[in-house]
């Protein structure tokens, strides 16, 4: 499997193309492309590598993660999946945009809502879905247990955690999601986050001050 990230839009959000080198099938995780050159760059990568995009996945419904949903759905003509608890964020996306002075057309509704009882399958790959709320109510993480990778959205970052001061954020839920779901995986699982560079479960368990007890009130 190959993981290619594109850091896009004014929020510097990581859009991922996760694809199988043999079958060339893949998914787009959080198509937050905003400018045309960002959309062109992602489209070119997909085309140059002969990738057949099967699904579009949203880790959550904040605007920086969904800005390119409309473009991706029209370009690749495949279903968009997200957790139902973030559908209010799709509904109020234009207000979210106004808060940050970003204008964009009303985003399309997801084709399917997913939760932990679902699995995402493409090529020979299975992605498990973890419901990891706290940053937003419907935040999910996608886990490939064969490859030991976690696409965590805005739950845990290199040395930091997702903010919880936005709509229905909840710090206790977030810490619970990280400690009891993401940290249940072994130390060598790679975490691909929604912002900043990749990290690992072991790295964050040991060095993340929000999670290792250094900032006492957070544990
Ligand atoms: Zn977010």
C-alpha cells in the first residue's frame, strides 16, 4: 500500500490518497483541496499512477476536511462516506466557512453514513472504522491492521491533540478516544493525522505531553 499526502487549503490540512500498488485501487481521505492548483495536483497524481479511486472518506465534517468533497465527488464519481454524527457540520458548512472568511459552494450530502459496525473494503484491503469523538461528535479514524496504519483525522497529532473549542468539541471524549481506542493499537502503528507530519502510537504515548501525564490535568 502507498500513502501519499497533500497538504492543502489555508488550514494546511492533509489529504491522503491510500492505494494498493498491485490492483491500483485506492481511496481519498479528506479531499480538502480548495485552490484549483491543489485539485489539479491531486488529480494528476491519481492519473499518473493509474489509480482507480473507489471511495471518498471523511474523518469528520470540519470545513478544512470537506472543502473538496464536491470536486472529488464530481471528478471521481464515487460515494462519499462519513459518520452521521457530523452531518450537522455539513449542514452548517457555510457558517463554518464564514467564521474563517472562506467562501465555497454548499457541500454535497454524504452518500452513506458509517459507524464502527462497518468496514471499508477495496482491493484486498480492509479499513476498520473507529468512532473517535471529541474533536467533533462524528470524528472517525480509519485503521488498516494489515499495514499497521491509522488515519486519525484531528484526534492526535505529533506532540498535540485536536482542539475541542469548536462546535460540540469535548476534551474528555477526545482523551477517551485516544487512550481507549487509538492507543489500543501497538506502538509501531503509524498515525497519519489531519495536520502536520506523521507519527506513531508509541511516539505519542511516550512524548505527547497531553497524553503522557506531563500536562497532568489531561489524564
Ligand atoms: Zn477538524
